[in-house]
C-alpha cells in the first residue's frame, strides 16, 4: 500500500506491487505521504476485480488520447472507463462506484485491472488516475484545470486555452523575461476553492513537461489565451469568464448533469474571488510583460 497527498487530498493505492509501480514513474514519488491517520479521499485497488453492471449503460462516450483511446460508460451506480494503447496491444479498465464509503473506510473505493508490472504504459495510468482523482474530489470544490501555471512572488497565474494556443510558450516567456518566476505545472494543476482564498496546486500530471511540484500558492488570476497579431489583455465579465473556464475542465465529467453541477458550483466560487482575463497575443516578450502588468501590477 502507498499513499499520496495530492492537493491535500489523501489518495491510496492498494495491491501487490503498487509501491514498485509508483517508484518506477517520475511523477508519483514526489507526492508520497506518511500520513497514516487521515481518511483517504480515494482508494484505488489494483486487484483486477472489475465487473461491469449487467444493465445497459445510460451513456457511452468514446474519445481519443494522444497515444490511445478510451471508452467511458456511465451507469446509474458507477462509471466504467476502458483505455487502450494506440497499437491496441494493451488495455485496462477502471470501475468507479458512486456510493460513498462508511466512515471507517475511504470516501470512495475504485477498482482497476491495470497491471502493476507495466510502468511502460504510464501515460494510460496517468489518464486513469486523472479521471479517478477528479471524480473522487469533485464534490470537495476541487478541479483539475488544463493549463500552464506560473508562480510569481508566491502567487499563481494560470494560462488556459485550446491545445496549440501557446500556453506553454507564454509561461516560458515569463520564465525568460519576468524576474522571480517558476513553473508550477505545465498541463494539469489543481485548484481548490474551499480555502480562505482559492489556491492552485501542482500535481503529478504535467503533460510532456516533467514539472511535478508538490506545492501550492494563492491563485492571483486566470488568463485565457487567444492568438492575435497584437498584444491586448481584457478582464472578462462573469458570464464571459465562465465560458472561458469551463472548456478547460475535464470534459468527461461534463456529460452527466450532477457532475456538471458540481463543476459549475466550484467555478462560480472561483469567479467570485479571482479575476479572469482574455489575452490576445503574439508569442513575444511584450505579451508576457502585458499579462504580468495586468495580473501583478
């Protein structure tokens, strides 16, 4: 058994070989915790016991990964996620019951047949974990936001946008041209709004950039990027800001009304406390200085 603290939520892996599996990845060991007393938010059992319901799913959602594909089946009492590698040589399944556990048990207990002897399929394990973690923490005002996040003067700025819009490019410009900066996470940072002020956390999921920081800072602002032949930043009104944030939340949790309601509740709390901007920009130094000035003055 091994435990992680991810955005201050205790996550537990249980099963033979789980410590060895985590040790062979570059991202999970940084989130180990020795806290053995706190009730886990989620326990993931690597026990191979994945038995789907006998009923037909309420909804089936197929989608592609960069190097594979997935099918997510929604049932009344659970979710069933199946992942395949791009060459179809490998597959794994995750079963997520929706019922909460007893007080003496983890809040949620999920099961997977992902083999602990297969660290070479880490990208599929990461996707499995992102879904499981996001589902288990959804009603705890916790969201994983697809973004690149910079820290300046111990406050965070999150840059959002569709793939290819230049999130990572923009944060690299900050690192190059703005003093007192560091990268917190380049793909999957986590926000929590159930704190006195919203905070952004590093996570084990940072895309192609090995940036797995087990740290958190106060969230100063969020910025949606849009490519343009000029540099201009505009603070967004609430409705526009909501539309700017929702696409960067996990889309598989937006298919079911009750999950979407939880996402919207967290975003509403966020919008009440954190400014949201639109940055129309070029990939240049002036763009970084323009966004820095708007966020940090």
